[in-house]
């Protein structure tokens, strides 16, 4: 049985591997001049590594980590300390440092550590942040599901004064490229619950080099060793239906056929190559709900060190929110001065600006945050515009994500935007969906049940006791109040 996989990003490559392992013949076509899609990297004209974007890994990426293990590349993720640095004007650092304590105390201690030096918001407001997020940890899954009806901003406004949640904004922007007043509350609270679930889950891992080399090349070797075929610069320009099935796909003006077709391309690209009759199905009409949340990536090489920190930085009110100094993260690769790699998001208001203007805004902001940069010389910078963005995880979007089995018998969909409970997108979603589409194909076409995906299981810690403890606390508090009131009543009666 032959499968034609459209798209060679992380999702397409992993799908091709899974299908080859099931014994299928696989042909993969990719429109771009490189494989890897958004999770790619390359060398520039000076031989410097250019990442398509700063990618970080979390320990709760259970399926991605299994896939990396299977490919023998898990050692290439460098796990750092569970801390995040907030850089503030004039070089003032505040640190969110998670402690090695049972959850949720690890997060409470982290918040306490941030409180000491974080000055963008008055401390009394930050107590509302702690109370709001502490409450969210106790939400049931059902309640979290319901929160896909409102934005995170709407959820916040009922819980805290203005700006109380400012420290979360860089993380929200860095993860979703969408501000809090637009992003689904479910998406953000799900993420927060993962980080708060386990003392280790706030640990960030970086690829020990370019994903192009570590991930993409390894996948290609595996695919070719199993007889799979891959081609670059081969865009699918049409998916052709006949008698309610895919008859062929058009690539480079020529029709190609297979027994099954797997789309691992973006929802925007897919909806532009589907035939008109596809949109009689709600399933395919849903693709038109997807809106693009733009991002840009900026790499800046300095002639000297600006910091020794080797974890992720956050900053508020900058065009970059999340960034890292890769000369500390990957000292063997980025030698000499600092090399800042920054995700610029949300990028709606800057994506149309020329590179020089974007760099000019960024460097002024960097100099404000890192006084050392005022004396430093910029050796070079690079703005990456291609292969950027994610879909905008607005309220209600979860219900529009397509399941991997389409209503067309021989057409399947995968990619990070397709349906999964693990997250709204990102690398774990791309791998989970690549596994799930193979599970579904095995069942439908080979009559075989295979289990590729696993559930991430956090150490529970003391979090399950939090709700009963709060309820007992509230009951005891109520009892004490009632007793006090009774005493007062008795005293006032005896005075009468
Ligand atoms: C700035 C940035 C930072 C990110 N940081 C993180 C992070 O820290 N952690 C994390 O988990 N995730 C991160 N992500 C998300 C991660 O990159 C994606 O989730 C993942 O790469 C998605 O893989 P995919 O295969 O689903 O999609 P893509 O990578 O988009 O792959 C789709 C492929 O299809 C190809 N294609 C499109 N149209 C056609 C066509 N008509 N014919 C043939 N081929 C076609 C494209 O060229 C592309 O190669 C980040 C993304 C960006 C942009």
C-alpha cells in the first residue's frame, strides 16, 4: 500500500516514519527548499547557524521525547535549571525559580522568588496573580474545557486588578504569539496546569545544535534507509477528487497517485488546494476558521558577553518577549560574544516593517535591559521571516480542529493544528498527531490496532489535596465566624 505524504515539516517527517514502520510504501513531497518546516535550521553564508526559530522542549513532551529516543537523538536535548529570568529596565533581574518540592509548593516558591525583585507591577497586585493561578490549579477538566468559550483576558478581569497578570504576558506571547485578551482561557490554563503539576515540568530543554541537523537529517536518513522517497520544491497545487475519493494530487503540473493521501501541510495551504466539493463537508469548512498569528525571529551577534544566564529570558513591553543567549546555552556552537535569539511576537504590528527598523527597535530595547549592550558592537543580525507563525488559538478554535480521519475514505490530516488534547500546537502536538494519524490508518487500512501515543503522567505531589484542604479550611473558617457571631449575640443579649 502506497501513502503520499504532503508536507515535510516535523509532522510530515514523523508521519512518514510511522507509516514506513507499518510496512507502507511512502513518498513525501515538500514545497520548500528545505525539510523541517517551522522546526528547521541552516547555515548562513558565514557558516553561522540560523534557527528558523528559538525552539524549547518541556519534560511533558512525552511523545516527542519517545520519538527522539526512537531516532537515537534524545541526548541532543540539553535540559537546563527550572528557572526563568525576567530582565527589566537598567538590567534589573527577577527570577522565577522553581524549587524541588512537591507540587504545587514548587510553583508557590517560584512565585515568591519572583516577588522579591519584579517591579513592573506592585506586589499587592501580584498576590492576586498567585491567588488566581492557585485557584486554576484546582479546576476540574470539565471546567477547563468550558473555558474555551472565553479569552484569558476575560477570565482575568474577574479575578484581579489591571496588570496583575503582567508577568505571565511574555510566556503567553512567546507560546501562542497572541496577547492575553485574545487567547482562549482554556489554552493558557492548560499550559499553566502542566507547569504547576510537577516540580520538573517547568524545566526547559534546548536542542544541542540546529534542529535541521539533529532532527531533520536523522529523520531523512531513517526514511531513506527504509526505502521511503522524499522530494523538495514539490508543492501540491491541487487535491483531485473522483467518486468521493482522492483520485490524485497535482505536483509540479503532473498528477501523482497513491492508495492513501496524508496532508501534513498547514490549514491555509490545505484549504487552497482542496477541490470545491470538499467544502460541502463541515469537516473541511472548519479549515476556514484558522487565522494566522504571525511571529518573526531575530538573531543578534554581539562582540562581547552581555550575560551568563543560560536559560530563557522574559521581558515585558518589548517586541521580543522570550529569548535566550545561545552563547551560554550552546557554548560549543556560539563562541565569543553573546548571541541573542529572540521570538518577536505578537508580530501583527511589526511584520510589515523593514528588517533595519525591526532591528533598530529591538536593539534600543536590548540596551535598556542589558546595560552592557550600550558599549557592545553588533557583529551581525538576522531577521527570519519565512516559516513563521502559528494559528491563533482564539476561544472556540478547539472545536474547529479537524480529527485525523477525514470524511474522504483515502484522505487523512495531520500537523500540529489537527485535533489533540495535548496542546493548541507546538512540537508535542505535531508528534502526537503524527502518531495518531498512523494509529488511525493502521486500524482503517490494515485492520491493526497499534498504540504509539502515551499520556504524560506528572508526579501528583500534594496538588490533589489542595481542593479538599481549601474546602476544609473554608468550612473551619465559616465555623469560627459562626461561633464568633454566636458569642457576640450572647454577649449583647446578656448586656440587655
Ligand atoms: C517562532 C516559532 C517558535 C516556536 N517555538 C516552539 C517551541 O519553543 N516549542 C514548541 O513545541 N513549538 C514551537 N514552535 C512550533 C513548532 O515549530 C511547530 O509546532 C511544528 O514545527 C509544526 O510542525 P508541522 O509539521 O505541523 O507544521 P510545519 O512545520 O508548518 O510543516 C508544514 C510543511 O508543509 C509544507 N507545505 C505547505 N504547503 C505545501 C504544499 N502545498 N505542498 C507541499 N508542502 C507544503 C511547508 O513548507 C512545511 O514544510 C514554534 C514555531 C515558531 C514559528
